[in-house]
C-alpha cells in the first residue's frame, strides 16, 4: 500500500480502499496504511439489527477512527438495498412510496430493513461533522426525484435548508447563551457583528425576514465582501438582496450561508463579550448552533 500510494500520488492520482465495518478485518489492516491512502470507504452495512441502523453504522466508523484513522479519511458507506432479502431501495419504493421514509418494511411476509431518506440524511449530517464523506452501494439501486437517496445526501451536504420562518423579532443566542450583537449599536456599514451578554437592546433585536435575511437596526447580517473563505468576518450592511445576506436554517441548529456553503460561527469557540462572528465550514459544533427569536 505504501509503494502503491507513492506511485499513484506521484502521478496525481488517489489511493482508496473499500473496507469492512467490523470484525477481524478491521484490526487486520495495519495502521501504517492510514498514511498511504487518501481515504477509506467504510462499508457500514451488512450488519447491525436492524440492518445498517444509525447507531451501529456510526460505531463502525468510530472503531476505525479509534485505531488512528483520521476523520477526514473515514468515509461513511450507506446501503441502497435491504437485508436479508437484498431488495433494492428503488424496488421497495416502487412497492410503496411511503417506504422512502422508513427503514424497515414487510415484503411477502418477511421484514426487510434498509436506510430511508431520513436516516440517510441523519447519517450525512453526522459524517459532515465527524467523518470525511459519504459513499454508497450502489447507484443503480437508487430512485430518482424526491425519494432519491443520492439527492438526500446532496441536499444535506449543500444545505438544502430553508429560510427561517419569517416575522419573528428578538434576540439570537449562541454558545454560552450569548447574544448576537451589533458592536456599539452602530448603524454604519461594516460594523462588526459579535457575541455579547444579552441586554435587551436594539443592537440585539433581530428580525427574521421572508427573504432569508436577518435584520437589525434597519440593516442586514452580511458576509464581508461576499467572501467564501473560512474566517470571513460577519458585518452589518445595507440590505441589498445578495447571497452574502441569505441564511438558511439546518436541522442541527446551524445557520448556513448558501452562497459560501459555510455556517455562521463564533470565532475560537468562544462566548466572551466581543467574540467576532465569521463563516466557517459547517460541522455543527456548539459555536455554530443558534437559537432564533421565539
């Protein structure tokens, strides 16, 4: 594997491997391999009761990580078929469209278990925060349209969320219960957006607008210069209808800016007064979870 990795990497190619999720063959892979591969596709299926359930699958990835596999190289595999009968997901949905939102169904008197859309989305959310990606077995077993499992993964990764429910006004709280605050209550373009102890002032009163913007003091929460890089600061700016001012709620409590693909983040995982807000890769940590006005 080391020789193969060196040869492939020198040619601009990747070295990956599909590996089992549990049992002897996990420990049988030398940890020295981890440095040679770009990632391992962990086949977190064909096990667990019911088949490939959420907890069992996550435990499978964590076992590899506990041996020293970096999270960024641990790719979570999901099944597009059932056990024990090996019915394809597309066949199961064809029998009953409601099966797309289930993990088990009865076929010819026998229970068949698989992963439906909600579980695949939940696994994807976990993988975004704790692993290096997603893979599946196998594409021809998927459906198309709204029941597609590949689409469920894609929508989760790309933040297929929605604008927060509009019309609510009040504080937005984050890590440590601190409030999202306009520094010094200034209305000047470019004013820093920070965390500060909640004090009930207008500088901490945010309105959730129907266009996906978050507004205070007559202006919008804005990504500076429409930046997309990690660490780009958040500021107050005239509302202008650009993607730099749109925020989407995610199921894990994060606020994602779809234009950058990154989430509203409290710098340094801090809740101290004056902590600047920024955008950062979405991972669902405490410094990226926000509670919108009630």
